[in-house]
């Protein structure tokens, strides 16, 4: 287990913070922590890192109690609202962090470290700016340097707090690609973000935090794909087919014809319980002589889930269901 | 070594060294000009014995007092936000996520900056002492010179520990104001005590001065430094100059035990700072 927390609690004088958070993150998992602003996500992350002392609860990070310096030995962390020493160059920031990680001054200046620095700068798109002072970096470049810093010591667990904030669309795309690469390399990633498309693209499991409490935790598939919708673009569609196809649908499935053109092309909105049901529908349509052009998940379904979770009245203390709503 | 290199880079790149060097050279030039005028003015009738030494001694103490103030302000402005400032602007978030115990980071910052402050204090001390030695022909025993030098450097290192501890509790500006006022209070109470003592003394003022010097011993160290300098003047038949230096006359010379207290005080300040930083929430 890379991270395990039990009843982690931190409350501020204002009453905000987070309460009784119990989470487990397994090796190789890409975990997304979601929640609206002020939900307590960053408070939770800071307790895990050891920046905040919990009021109650405990946890283990990489096999050591949270807060212990050794628990951070194989950890990479990108904070949300951070700054680097603007009077250092990008490369010097990375060398400084290598020193903070326990390397001697001579080791931080070794050719091995120089090539590692070059590598993380290349990965984050800063390869030709490493010798520039941080004060000359844009906000997006500082964010990239933060990611480079998190990756520097080849961590086993990478905690990224809003990694795409301050980045332009190209930067966001590159971060998503980086996340996918980390996942493919088998790294464990804890992602705290508002960008739901990032979560949707890379996360295996998500948790939803609202008003300081954990409302849901489970796999993306369990939380989002149960009873969700797909848009299917077809050719050769006739309005009367809606009834015949509809009769053959499995329980839990529904079909609604959306855009229908005179030439027979149409977009059908399908609600299904799982992907296998979509495969079944495909067979049905083929049997009716329909040409299937495209199947895609309905955009914004995570957003819908997020909004519904945020607005849901969620009284506490009624137990919890792994893989579903905690209420 | 990493902390010394890092603190050095910070002081150089933030142009603190540049500004401090320019102003220090200006101060030293003014001091030398004044010293030259004092030691080379024509004497109307006849020069009193040891008059040059007395004048040189007064100039040395004046120079070291103001040099001490310059170092003190350098320490305060360079370090008043070492902890709280870095927490406020988000610098600490990435730093404290590294596997380094906070006490190590705290002491690293102290000794890293302390090294450069010690170096600067030494250079400044020599820039004040050497011209006085040359122009006023003031002979000095090596042991006393070393003691004077170490006492001169010790004050800023204590102030650095106070400032660092303050920055673990107070916001940057608040800490700067608090430390500057404490330093000023230390100077004022000590000089006020010297002046009042010359007119018979006042017990209450002495108690207040002692209390202040327990918290901010920089001026007591200055008194001890004056005492050591006078003791070190290597001339026979020297008249009593202990009370001939006006406000610089050390009225209540701190004992060696007090110097020992400042060492324990420094250790306590660092220990308290480490503890405060360890328990500080980095929100």
C-alpha cells in the first residue's frame, strides 16, 4: 500500500478543513481526488505530506508514518500554490531539491545528476530554459518546473496538486500525456485536480470530497459508467426503427434518437449499464442494417456526476459503500 | 556546505552583498576621513600623554558601535522573513515535502547565513580596527584583539538567532519591527544606564537594563568588547581610560559568566526555533 489513512482530521478555526478521511492507494494506481473549492482536498494532501499536523487520525505513506521525513524519501510532490526561489535558475532549483533529498553537495553537481536534471527538464518541456533564472519564467513554466521537481528523484508515489493550473491548452495536453506515461510506467499517482478530463483520461480510482467529508470512493468505472450515456452516430436510420430496436434492448438500457437527417444519418443517445451492453446494441443495429460510424461517451458525464455530488445533500454517519456514494 | 553555498547565492543574487558592500565602503571611507582628521589635527600648545591613544580608542569604539549597528540591520533585513516569509509566499511547500527534518533545515539556514554574517563582520571589524591601529598608533595584545573580534561577531550571530526564532512565530514584517525595536531598546537601555551611572546611578534602570540585555545582549557584548579592547592596549603607565570614553565607558562590564550565558542563550534560541518550526502548520 502506497498510502493509507485512517480517520485523518484537521479542522481550522473557521470550521473548514477535512474530517475523518480514510483512503487507501495501491501501488501502480492513478488516484484522483475530486471536490469543489474549499472541500478540504489540499488540507488532506498537506496532512499526508506532513505540512499540517492532523488533529486526529493517522496514516502510512510509503510504509512510514505520515509526517516522518523518511515517508517522503520516495515521494514527489507538486504543491498547488507554490513558488521557487526566483533568484535561482531552474537547474539550481533542481540541484537544491536534490540536496534537500539527502544528496551531498558534490553529488548534486555530479554528471549523473546533471543528466537526470536534463531529463526531467526535457520531459516537462523546459530543456532549453534550465539555465534561466526562475524570475524570468512565466507562471506556466514555473508549473512545469514544479512538475520537474516532483519527478526529479524518480519517486514511487507522485502527488500532484492541480498540475494543470496555470498551463495553456498545449501545456494541459502535455501534462495529461505525462500522466499517461507515468501510469504506463507503473508509477503511483495521486492527482488532485479540478480538470475532470484529466481525471477521466488517467485515473483508475477517484474519491469525492465535499465540505471536508469523503462522499464517495471507488473505481471510475463503478462511479461513472454505471447507467451513463453514449452517443452513437449511425447511417441508414429510419425513425420507425426506434421502436423495434427499443423492444430488443436489455434491462437498464434505453435509446433516444437525437439528431436525425433526411439522408438517414442520426445520432442516438444510449443509456447502458456497461460497455458490454453497447456491444450488444451494436449487434442489434447491424442486424437492422444500420451502419455504425462512431460510439463515444457523452461528454461531461464526469462533470454531471461532479455537479450532482456537489449539490447532493449528504448527511454524515450513515456508513459508507466502497465504489459508491458515501452518505 | 550546501547551506553556506545556498545562503551565499541568495545574498549575492538578491543584491544584498552589493548594496551592503557599497554602503560599507562609504561608511568606512567616512570613518577613515574622521579618524584622519582627529589623529592628524594640530595641537595648539602641547599634546597630553596618550592623547592619541584615547582619541583612537574613542574612534575605535564609535566605529565598532556603528559597524555593529550596520551588521545588525543587515541581519534583520536579510532574515526577518526566513521562515514566515517563505511560508507566506509558498516557498516552503515544495521544500518541506523533501525528506529533510525541519530542525536540519532550520539549523542549515542559521549556519548558512551565519557563516556569511561572520565573514562580513570580520571584514568590517578589520576595516575599522586596522586604520585606528595605524593612524592612532594603538598597540594591542593579540589575545585581546581576538576576544574583541569574536565579541564583535558574536552579537550579530545572536541577533540572527533571535530574528530566526521570531520568524518562526511572527509574520515577516512583524518580526522585522519586533527585532529592530528590541535591538534599539537594548542600545537605549545600555547607554541610558551608562549616562545615569556617571551621575550616581539608578537601581531601577540598572534592573531594566539587565532584563533587556538578557533578551537582547548585543549592547552588553559591546560593553565587554570595550573592556577587552582597553585591557588589551599594550602600553605601560596608561591612565585609567575606562571612565574617559564618555558614553562608551563600560559602566557595568558583563562578567565572563554573562558571556557564557549568551552561549547558552543562543543554544536555547536555536532549540526553541527548531521546536517552533517543527510544530508549525504550513497551510
